[in-house]
């Protein structure tokens, strides 16, 4: 037992001497539980909604008010025609379109069936299902209250008068059958690329330090930029191969549609690889061994990216402060790219803001990492 105790003490002392591990061990869990406690939320609230009110009656305004006051929906814009809803959904400015047909108020007041259409973005199948359920419940509750008001006023006392109903016509775009597989399978591409390229690049450089070959590279007539490119290029090639492999499995194996351009997907993926390789290289300049590299890359970069990117949990459900933080998460922009290309068939005219954001972040991370790496070599 004494020998065992001395080994335990030795390991504890080793951890204490490794000051860079202390924040990872004790601070990271606290930060993660605070941030993820707000970010990880499967409830669907504040769904961005574009309104098409073709009736413009008191009843239609009351219906919109009910939708907004429920807390489930938030009006982000208005259009005159139902055909214009699509451009809001394809650019992710809205997730749902509420179309109130002409004569909605008069039909409801006279006991006839009032037409109401809900157009929803089905690329997020789980959120779309919940949003449709909320919309249906709100519409029927509104119809029931309208009928109760008619009865109280005496307008519906005659036995031949039928209660007014709302005919809710759902229309799902991009994923008509609301298959959750279409939502999650493309996300695997982002997960694999991030894990493989970020971890491999971080651990690959640190491994050189541990085995002592970094010193040998330093004394060779090789320039710092050549060493950086030489270390990162193989991992970038691995990422490109993974794009082909995962896309083939998603399309051929799981029947996920690829409605957009594959060359565009590949080109924008290269911008995302700039970010992951830059972060991996930056991590390698901050740690001393592979264990530190793996933990730093996982807990400080990959896990926050996954939870705060909208890849799994909708950003709209997060508190406003956390939503602002997500704009600094590169995976947020790549998640929009892969679902835009796969499910919506989006082109560069739609995805250019995400492309610019990834390019700026990639150059920023690579620049800072290269400066630190060069300083280490010098």
C-alpha cells in the first residue's frame, strides 16, 4: 500500500507542477456547466416568423398577436405574397412563414372555415415538428375563442349556424417528410472535420517536441513558413478526402439530398479547414505535451463549438447573451453552409456572409498561430 500511495502522491505532484493543466481540470468544467446550462435547450421558442397577412382584419391581427404573445414565435418581417416567404427561409432570416388568406376574419365570424397556411423550414426537422405543433394548437385555440365570443354575443345561437373553424395547411420546405436524418447526417461532416484536423494538427506538432525532433528541424535549413505549411498540408488533404467520403456515404447510403453544388461545398470547406488547422496550430504553441494538446483542443475549442454553433441545439433557443457569443464560433457559419448546400440548394449568392466570416477567422487564427510558432523556432 505504501508503494501505491507514493505513486499516487507522485502523480498529484506532477499535476500540481504542470500549471497549465490546473485551469483545464478545475476551471473548464465550471465554465462549461454555466455556458451549456443556458445553451443546451431543446425547447423551441422565439421562432423567427415572416408574416403574410392578406386579410388585414381585426381577426388576423388578433391571431398574429396570439402567436407573438405565446413566446413561441417572433415576427421578423412581412411580405405581401406567399411566394416571397421562400427567400426568408433560404437565407435563415426566418424559420416559419404564416400566411393568412383573404377573407379570414369574415369566414371565422360567419361560421365558415377560414384558411391559414404555415410554411416551415424543414431542414431542422425536430424544430419544424415542434413549431408546426405550436402553430396548430394556437390556431385551434384562437378559433375556439372566436366561436365562444360569437355565442356570447348571440351571433351563433341559431342551431343551423356551424362553429367557425381554421383550416391549417402546413407546407414543409427542404425536408417535406421531416426526416431527422437529413438534419443530423450532414452535421457529421462538420464534426469529423473539426475533430480530425484540429486534434491531429495540435498533437502532430506537440509530438515533435516530445520526441525531440523539433530541435532537429530547427537546425535544418528550412524556413518557418515551410515547416508550418509542411506540417498542416497533410491534415488539410485528409480533410478533403473526408469531405468526399462522408458526402458519398450521406448521399448514397442515407439518401440525404445534395441539392447544391459539391464544388461549392468543397471550396467553402477549405475555408473551414483554415480555421480548424489554425486553432490546432495555436493550441500546439500553448501546451507542452500531447495530453495537454488533446484536452485543450477538446475542452477549450471543440466542445464549445459543438454546443454553441447551432449544429445540434437551435441558437434561437439560447439567451440573448449566448446568441451574441455564437457569432464568434466558426462552426456556426459552417453549419449554415453544409445545411444550405445539402438541403436548401443555396449558392454563393446566399452563403457569401458565412464564407467571408470563415475566411477572416481562418486567416486570423493562422496568423496568430504562425507568429507564435515562428517565435518558438527563433
